[in-house]
C-alpha cells in the first residue's frame, strides 16, 4: 500500500518579479541534487528509487504531495526539503486541487463531491432538484431545430 503525505511549503521570495519561476528552479534544483529525476511528461513530478524504495514528489504552486510505500522514505525526503525550505507539514492527504481523498487498507479513493457541492453553492443551485434528463420535459423537437 502506498503512503501519502501532503506537505505544504512556504518560502519568502514572492517579492521578486520572477518569483514563481525562481522558487520552482530552487525547488527542482534541490530535488535534482538529491538524486530525484524530473518527469519529461509533467515537469512538476519528481521521482526517485524503485519498488519499495520509490518516492514521488508532486508540486503545484507551493503545495507538495509526497507519496511512497515507506514512511521512512517520506521522512528522509522531508528532512532533505527542510534543509532548503521552510516547511509546514499538513499530515495525511485529504484534499488536493478539488479532489477529496480517503484511504483504506484496500485502496485510495478519490472523488470531487466537496468541489461539486461548492460549485453548486456558488451558483445558487444547491437546493435544486435533480433531473433524470438534461432538458425540459415535453419538449417538441422538429427535424429543423
């Protein structure tokens, strides 16, 4: 089973004109010097090791997910990151980018229920009744319409 921990990183370089690019360069260089490989398909994904020694680091702005089958590897990676950045450990991953995650012994489940409910609330449609068909009932359709 894969252990997931969410770590949120805050560093104070946002006064710079190119702050996000500078931060990402500093972050990626710290990981690359520690033996991580950056994905060619998603530049925000870094991986290291194989099988039981595997860890994946995914970054979005200043939110970071660490995922590994070993809690020890996650702890070592957090130690490496603490050498370079100020960290705030948010514990087990529960929400990330609108996804709600829950973990059991069998699987990790993801859903967007919380995100969907917040969109319905923002649009004032939280109390609306669901429809079995996505159109008005008794609609008269013609070949030309």
